[in-house]
């Protein structure tokens, strides 16, 4: 079991006078990409905290309205010098960019401005397990769009409708690591999240139970414990629900923030049996849980007559309502780290493990600046 040895606040990236709605790190963790309320997409060097570039199109224009989402991948896997970036905006467009990290000047260039949504685009993510990257986007027009061939055809790219909700699509997360489990999860203002088969493009299940709009979704893998991915959904109802992808009745547990509508979730695994969950809410709080995923205990026949074993099992949950029939028990071994940011609502959180094996959490919020929280594992 991991123990948090200490937590501290590292560098704050103070290059913003407007709200930061989106934060992502490059695959090697050296660069930070941000999207802001004034329509800017910025590239920041994480070590020096210096802004390397503000991306502009061929006419030296930015997005015409706030940038709601960004994503970044390597153009060629294993080569961190050439990166692809996608940004989604309230201006109803998606822009794709190429950024050359090793160039001395003129590093960023526009690839395409994608038009197809009829309203604000809330999210856009890359899929990287295909021959060419595919983009999936979600919008206030209730649609999830799939974009292929966008690199070569530029503005002529026409999307296909991948799926729909009954209201605004807020967030999309992909899981493509396992050949058997390739799926997309979308969250919506209609109080639900949906799980979609990426190959068949059909809805596998609806994750219902939240009492408010589901603003955010994240997916975690703990392959040492289970082959089944774990899904996290966060809602305006102030709860985070935890789901087992492979189960017919997938809900594992509900974590309660109690202090404000959930706007952002991100997760990072220690590579073994623990998942760190960072949650941002509109009341200026960031909370962190370490969830320990334990293998299934013996069946009820094996536990029959053993009150001591049942009591030990309950103590592992640390006051979380986890039933023995579930495959996993969740242990709140870290508890919550509450930090009033004094910078308005939290719009984005990004978690990753740095070169020192510390867990870093970047926070995008309403008053600009990106605070950085570091967690040291004992």
C-alpha cells in the first residue's frame, strides 16, 4: 500500500489573466498545453514555467471564443519532438496543430479548422491506436462526432455522428490499451454517462444514478489487480461514482465531495494496485483520494462463520460503502487534501508522475494561473 509521505505546492504558472479551462501535459511530461477563456492555446515549458508559444492560425488568429478542451500526442510514437494538439472551443470549431519542440522559432502551425458541430464544442480527444489519429468530440448540440482524415484534407474534413445524448456532451475519455476493451465513455448534462464500443460504434451501457449533470469522466487501469478498467464520473450533485467496466451492474462505490459541483476528474495509477483520483469543484477545492483496489475476497461460503474476517474486510473500506460482493474494495488510504485555491471555480485537473516518481496535479481555474500540487510517495 502506498503512503503519502508529504504534499507540497510547487511552481504556479502565472501567465494568465483569464480563466484556464483546459490543461494537458505532453506524453514525456516536459510541456504543458492550456486553453483559456480568451480563445488562446499556449505551450508552456514545465521546468522553466516559460510560455514557449501561443498558437495562431495562418491569418494569425486564435479561437474566436473560450477554449474548452485540449489534448496532445506524439505525431510519431516515441518521438517527443513533433507533437499534435487538438483544441475545442465555444466558437463551434475544433483546431488541430503541429508543434515542433526542437525548433528554435516558428514551432507551431495550424493543420486544420474543423467545422461540423452546430453549437459549442465542449471536448475533443485523440485516439492513437489507429493507423492515423482519430478525433472524437462532444458538443452542446448533444452529438459525439468522429473525425478521420483531418490531417490531409484540412477544412474539407466532414465528421460522422458517432453517438448522441439527450443533452450537452461535456466530456469524453477513451480506453484503447486492451484489444478486448476498446471503448469510449461520454458524460452529459442529461445526468448520465454512456459507454460506447469503439469498433462497432454502439452504446454498450448507460451509467445512471447521478442526480445532476455529469460534467466529467476518467478511466483508470490497474492490470495487476484486474483486467477490467475502472471508470470515474463526476457530477454537479457533488459525487464521484466509481464503475467496473466489465460488470453487468457496474457501480462499485460513490465518493462524496460534499463541497461543490464536480467539474473535473483525472486519475493516475501507481502501476500496481492504487489509483490516485484528483477532483476539482466549483467551490475552489481540489481533493485527492488514493483508492486501493483489492482482489476479490473468498466467497460467502468461505467466510461463513468468520466474524473476524468480515470485520477485517469492513475495516479495509475505511468508512466507504463497499459491499463484499463487489470485485474490489476501495480504501481511502490518503483521505482528502483540501486546498482553497482562492482563484474561483476549478475547471481542469491534470495528473501525472514526474521524473522523481512524484505525483503532480496541475489545476486550471477561473482567475487564471495554474497551481501545481506535488505528492511524494513513501
